[in-house]
C-alpha cells in the first residue's frame, strides 16, 4: 500500500475513534469542548443521528485496524475508503 493510501486509512481510523467517543458522550448528554467541536444541531434526524453513525464509526475502527495490520488495500480497504463520501454526504445533509 502506498504512503498516501496508508495516510488516508490512518485518518479514517483516527476520525472514527474520535467520532465514536463524541457520539457516546453526546448520547450520555456530556457537554465538553471535545463533544462540541464542529458539532451542529441535527435538524432532520434529531438524537438518532448519533445512533445511526455508531455503525460507521465501528466499521471505520475495525476495518481500519485490519487494513493497517495487513498493510494492503483489499476489498475491505476499498469499502473503508467509501466511508469518505458517506461522511461528506452526512455532513451536507445535516
């Protein structure tokens, strides 16, 4: 796997960890700067947005770790790269 793809996988992995932590804290109604950083109110889905993105977060963490461990971009890695347009779409729809 080349360095650019490895960097992208690492970014997705780290973002997924951060977002999972943020979602869990939001679900528990804990308001700290970590939770409120770049957070916007959920207009169309309310509190269910946090629950809906838990699957994307877990997928990013588990598959990201597997891809980094294997050090090759197979079908799981390509699926992981599809998280980028999904996150952009979720950000734009919100």
